[in-house]
């Protein structure tokens, strides 16, 4: 007997087994028939995954023509009422179902996204060798992107959480990467596995590290396309972890190679705070790194300007503005915001902003907050020195003077001139 439930009957495990025996050889291709098969498989899967796998595969093996493959694999997979990860785990229990899926359902799409899900499912099942073999399906069936980009996508997705993996999951991924290196040693994408393995295992082998870094430069893997920003992060994470292996001079050399190859890539992109601060500190020690960071890294340029203002190096402030004005929109916007805010300070003679907050209950609360994060102040509130404002205006005007004036640059220049005039009107002298 089936158990009664609201709206119908809940299928029992025993009923599902018996019902499958009755309908498994019926040559019916209807939506209702497919839905019943789905109900049966889900009921059995929740109590006995191996039995459900056996039942599904019986249908796949018995009906091996192209229409049956679509019916018993593709359509059935699409309606499985399981969580996303369990759906992939279920279909991954037999490699034939996966190949049918790739060869038919995803023949005209990017199958590498799906391949990652299958690999993850195999790793959860601790079937490492089968996970490795999925790369063969990518080589065989991927049509939308290059095989290299497909494997890159898989590797990035699979290792994206390497900071939070449990020890058990880490070990599985280590083994997977090691086996991929062995199996696909002759393929041009093999170094992708080695890079991730170096990070996972925190390698201390100088030759292995340097070979991987050189390959990351020569291959173009860090170009700003298709998951490449993750490899930018990996490049500098490998360098950061090599501080006890490589000298500072050697590390700076590899950073310079990166800047010369990837002229538009931001070195600190996706890096953790520790790695990001370390990259910034070394950027002051090389003209190549310094120039590259000013041009590509909006936060670095902003920090440099703030540093020079604190040290009252106004010539250097104007030089940085000149170098970044046409390449760093963040600096342009920040200059505009800064000049506007300083003008408000001069006119209103205040250093804090009144903020009105309305809470859900309808109560209005007013309070003041410190000066917002502008180009040369921290978030702490303090009185702005008026002479400092004049010097800043001069630096902005000087930094803008050598350009063919775009609308944005003219706007910044005019704001600086107007603010300086207002300062003189308050009694300041040039």
C-alpha cells in the first residue's frame, strides 16, 4: 500500500521497486510515463543510491537508439526533482549517461560548465579516475570555446574555494590534479593543473615555481579574458608564498615580467588583503611596477596621492595626477568629489555631514559622520587646513595643464581654479 498524503499518495520504496518492474520494459514515450519514472527513481535514490543508479542504467542500456537516449537521459535528467548538486551526482554515477548528455544535450553549448559539475560529483563519490576522464569528454565534445579555455574554466571553478576546503576535500582535489598532470602531460593545458597544485600544496620547489611563473607569462593565461583574473591572483599568490625561496630582487623581476606582458592587468586583482598590501609595498621599489600600478590600479594611485599630500610633496601630487588623469577614471571621479566636498567645507565652515536616517518604525534620527573617503583624507574627522587646500588646487591645475582638454579634465581644472579663488576671497594669499 502507498501512504496517503495531502493531494495524492506518497510513493514508498517497496512500491517504487515493484512498479519499476512492471513498467521498465514498456515502450512508451509520454510525459506522464517519464514523470512516473522520475518519481520512482527519486523515491529509490533517497534510500538506496546504488539501486537507483542500477535502475536508471537499465533503461539507458536497454534502449540505445538516439531518441531513447534523449528520452531516458536528457529529458529525465531535466525533470529530476533533486537539489542541483545531487542531480549531477546522480547522473554522474554512470559515465555512459554523462557521455550521452554531452554528446546530445550540450552539443551546441559550452559543455565545460557542465563538465565541472560532473567532476565535482565524481570527487564527492571518491571516484577520482572517472573525474579525470571527464576531461576527455571536454576534448571530444567542446565546440563553443577552445579546449584550453574549457579546461581553464573547469580548473578555476573546481579550485575557487581552495582557502576554505576541508582537509578531506583538499586531498581529493590534490589527487585529481596530480592524476590530470600525468594523464594529460602532452596537452597544452597540462600546466593549468600544475599551477593549482602548487597553490594547494604550497610548493617550496624553486625550479617548479619558476617554471610555472614563466609559463604563466609566456602562455598569456593572465590576459583579461575568461576567468583569467583568477590566474592573476594565483601568479601573485605563488610569488607571495615564495618569499623565503626567492629573493626580493627575483620576486620584483617576476612582477616586472608580468607588467611588461600584461600591460592592462591589475596586479592586485582578487588578491587577499595581505597579498595586496605586499604587492603595493614592492611597487614603490621599481619604476616599472610603480608606473604600471599608477596606470592600472585605482586604489594604488589614490593611496600614492594621499601619501604625498600627508608628506606635503605637492610637486609629486601633480605628477601623479598628470600620469593618471587619462587612464584612471577612479582618480578623475575622486578628484571631482574631493574638490566639490572641499568647496562645501569652505562655504559651510563644517567638517562633518549631517545625515538623516529614517528607521522602519517611522522614527527619524539625525547624526553626523566624518568626512567621507576623499582623495587625501582618511575617514577620521578633522579640520581641513586652508593652505593645504590651496596647495592641492595648485597641484590639480598643474597636473591638468599638459593635456588636450577633454570635458572631464576641463571640469576638474575649472573646479580647482574656482575653489582657489574662493580661498583667496576668504583672505588667503597665494
